C-alpha cells in the first residue's frame, strides 16, 4: 500500500569504475571531475538541497576519499584564506552545501542495483530519491523537485526520462510507456540497454528517480543481468508489476558528464553561462575558431 510520504532522503551512487573516462578515473572518482570549477557531484548535491532533500547517502567505492574530503571542513585552508584576506575565495568554499551527508562503501562494483541495495538501512520504509552523478541537469526548476511535484499527485515510483536519439537507446534503461497525461506515462515495462529492435520507445531513464522502499525486497532477489551486474532496471521492472511506476519527462538540458563528449559540452556551455568567464572565453573562441575547427591548420 503506497502512502504519500515526503521524499526526504537521496542516494547518490558513486562507486562505479568510470571506465568511460579513463585514464582520469584510474585513481580519482569521476564524480570529482570539475565542470568549470566545481566537481560534478557538487552540482548534484546542490540540486538535492534545492529540491528540499534533508539527508544524503553517497555510495562510495575505492579511490573515493576525495569526495568525503570535499564535503568536509578544511580548517587549514579556511584559516589561510582568512589570514590573507581572500574572502572571495573563502566564499567559494562556503558555497559548498552544508547538508547531512553520510557515506557507505560498496565493496565491489556489482552494478547500480547492488549500489542502491547498500542504502537499505539508511532509507528504511520511506520513498527516496536516487541521483546519478553522471547526469547533470541544467533546469529552471531543479530536476528532482520536478519529480517531487509529480509524486505529490501520483504517489509511486517516478523515473525521470527524456527522449534520446534512436541510435542512443542502447546506452540506457528504456521505458515501455502508456500515456497518463502530458509529459507523464505509466512505465508498463522497462528494458536495460535494448538493441534498436528491442527498444519499446525512445524514452530513456536519465539519472533521476523517486523510488518506493518496496524496491529493496526486489533487489535482494534480482540476479545479475546485462553485463553481469545487478541492474536497478530489472528490479524496477518487477516493481512495475505490483505498483505504479511512472515515467516523467523532465524539463531541462541534461549532460552525460560520465562520457567525454558530454563532459566537454557541459564544460563549454557552463563556462559560457558564467558572468565572470563568458566574455573572455567567448573572445578566445571567436578569435581562434577558424584555427580550432581546422585542426590547427592555418
Ligand atoms: P555507470 O555504468 O554509468 O557508471 O553507472 P560506471 O560503471 O562508473 O561508468 P563506466 O560505464 O564504467 O564509465 C551509473 C551510476 O551508478 C554508479 C556509478 O558510480 C554511476 O554514478 N555505480 C555503478 C555504482 O555506484 N556501483 C556500481 O557497481 C555501478
């Protein structure tokens, strides 16, 4: 029985190996790669806080200590900046959200489903959000908040989706949709990384979820699926057979920053949106554009 509870907790799985971003991710988490001057995971935490999340659990793995250090106080640095009167730089450190963040280690990267299962104790018996650090969403209303607004009217599991190009469907979990209303579908089935022929639509699940706690019992019995990993999509499929699972097409520009092309797009577009960087960066691009696109040929 689904009760319309408030979504207070968010899980950020960050224990993946980040192989698409090697060699940068050999010894550091991909979630710490900066988009302009902020680590990717800080954008995610900011979105969570702006959406009203009160407690966050980051699922970490090997080489993830930098994440814990980033969200901890750095007394020595703060005192040095204060002593030097560099209050503008101090401000940048103080902007890092001060929210309750907990950590748990996923000892082996056995898949996203397994990472979410590691949060069972933390979540307890309430709906929770899952936010993937690979997906940075630039939106007027924070993406998770959009999902929460849908959840108020339609309690159940809500998957954040957007249409992707046909040739990209095989990179995502894809929804078999049944229309509910504008931008909202019931996910009657889901397929993880389908081939073009298998894909039931072009609606791909893009890194934001509100999930009912009944998922944990299903994850516990989910066998390794595609890629030998315990897939969250497989457990969501089972959930969709017993509870409403919705797919909501959120508004906003989404960047896949776990992929080199997506990372570069995010870096350029975020830099151009920054008042302190825009003018100089644009001047540089305009001046050098011809040379840049001709691969260095004059
Ligand atoms: P991805 O498949 O995109 O992450 O998982 P990955 O495995 O790190 O990346 P590539 O494909 O090798 O480059 C989606 C999210 O799930 C987390 C990842 O950290 C990422 O945020 N994840 C994945 C875990 O926390 N544990 C896992 O076992 C697998």
